[in-house]
């Protein structure tokens, strides 16, 4: 493990003449490397935490565009899921096409307070005119912040890019619109050289205008690390703490946006909450660019776990959302937590035996009450008699009443089941096949 002290950081400010690509951390020929601080970031949770949504922005960058009708329905799901206290507080929309603008108007017409409808634009005055035309109170502004973006993508330098960002921020502030600056690629950026002076300037511009500027810090390539010792720029606790305590961003104006490229998206999101950001940005089912965004359904359950109360969140809506996606032809990975078909379904007989005795043994929470999904079992070669009995309790409760797993009829059904696998079967049985198997085993003697 590599240990780093702050004294080796670049403190030269935005006038750095050459890009800083932090090759000691991002060699490109290897996965990103992790450096650690001797002193960890201190836990510093916000007094209140909530979720924001980017299903209609980042969530549309990896799939066919939603129709206006689908957007309105998904927006209603978000409203119901977040509850009357607005635990899903905001959502953001593209504004570029006539269909984008129609979707905004359709959702505005629904009259919901939460989630608040906001915009998303590039940092150009031309894009900002779209926000004016839509009459929105807040807009996200893409302010790419790493030297990879500033020098390689934009072909510019820090001074010119920051100046162009501030021009759009000032235009929004002059109109009384809240700018939400998205620090794209913040987990590969030079924190002390560009992020800190830029964010401090944003805070000062907001103070002068009497409007709190918001900061979203995206982990654009999913390279964030949730450990409190992990160094800047990758360490999410260190980055969150520095934005709060060094850059001066109030907790309620600080928001994390994660990507899942290195499979650390949920731990990173939770770390952002624990170390000072009030808001976490995600998408329904985690659908988003490349490996996806933070799944809102996961954020919902972590928010409840961190705060100790549901706060009006209507968790069973999550299952309705999953069914809606299936109905429009969106694949829902069977292994996804909360929404996948296999989420609380066991194939192991030893697990089924435990669930029969008490579902708490193998179920992390009351999935029937919170998701309208009681624990289930899929019948295969590992199910055993306990798996068959559990399946019967769900699908044939009258016959299962008082039945034990040593019942000879159940064991006869199990023997026939195992014969199929000995003959070469490799797939689980469909419900219809299990019914036929049990019909034969439980048929009264002729």
C-alpha cells in the first residue's frame, strides 16, 4: 500500500501550465492504484440526507430514449417512492429536443412537489437559454474539472475553461436560478490545483448573489474508493470532507454522483453520505452510462438504514417499477438486488430448510412487507425436500399444511426430480413442471 501526505500535492492553483494526470495513481497500463493517508477522514454526516434522480438524463445515455408517456409514468413512480417528505427530492431533464421539453411540461402538469424538476445543460450561454425558456428554478451545469477533460477533451486550459463555466453560473445567478455545478471526473482531478479554487469561487459568487450554489461531485469513471484513509482525488470520504470543510460547501448543497465501473458504487455513495454530503444521485435500477449509476432502490434502503426510519418512503413501489421496466421490454437482470427475479429466491435445500423454520434466518428483512415479495424458492437439483416443501407452501398451501419434509410423497417427488438431473437436465423447473411432478406424487392411489 502506498502512503501519501498532503505535502506532496500540487498547490499551484488553476494557472498550472501543464496538465496533471496523476500517473502515480492512474498509470493506464494498470488498474487505478490506491494511495492512503495516515490520518482518516472524520465521520461528518449531514443533519438530513436525501436522494436525487438522473433517470431521464444519465439514465437515457445507455438505452433507447424513453417516450414522453414512459417518462411521465416513471416520474410518478419516483414521486410515490420518495413519499410526501421528498426523500427523492429532485430529478433532472435534458432540454435539447422538442420531446425533452414536452416531457418536462408533462411532468410539471402532474403538479407534484417532489421530485422537483430541474434541468441539465452544458456550460454554454446557448444551452442556458433553454433553462430560461423552460422557466426552471434550478439547473445542473456540466463543469468538467479534471485535466483529462480540460486538456484532452476540451482542448483548452484551466483558466479559459473555468472562466467559461463562471460566465454561465453568473447568468443563472443573475436570473435567480440555482446553479448546480457538476464537477465531472472529480475523482481524477487535481483537487488543490483546480477543484478547490473553483469551488471556493462558486461559493463566493453565490454569497454575493444571495443564492446557494450547489456542487455535484461525480465519480465519472467509477474509480472512487470508500475507505476513509484513501487519498485524494480517489478517496470519497477525503473528497467529501475536503469539499465540505476546505471548499466551504454546506452539506445541503453537496451531492455525490457515482458510476459503477469498478463495482464500488454503493459503498462510495454511502461514504459520501457518512462524510458530509446530504444528497446522493442515482437512477432507477441503476440504468446509466457504461456500467450504470447508483441504483435508487439501493439508496432507498441505505437511507432508511442510516436514518432508522422510512420517512414516508413507499418501498413496495420498487417492485412496481421493476414490473414496469419488464413491461416496456427493458431487461432486468435476475441477480439485481431488490428488483431481480432471484433477489430473495433460494435454490439451496439447506437455505429452504432455514426459511421454513424462520424466514429471518436467510432473509435480510421483511421482503413481503417492504417489497411485496415473500421469499421464494426455485426447484432444481440442489433444492432437496425442504425446497419442494417451501415451494408447496407458496403454491399449494392446502396440501402443504401439516406436511413434513420426510413425508414419503414428498420424497417420491424428490426422487423423480433427481432422476431428471441424472438424465442430463441442467435448468431449474418451471412452476408448471413442479405442479405436474407433485400431482403425480400426491395422486390418491387408484
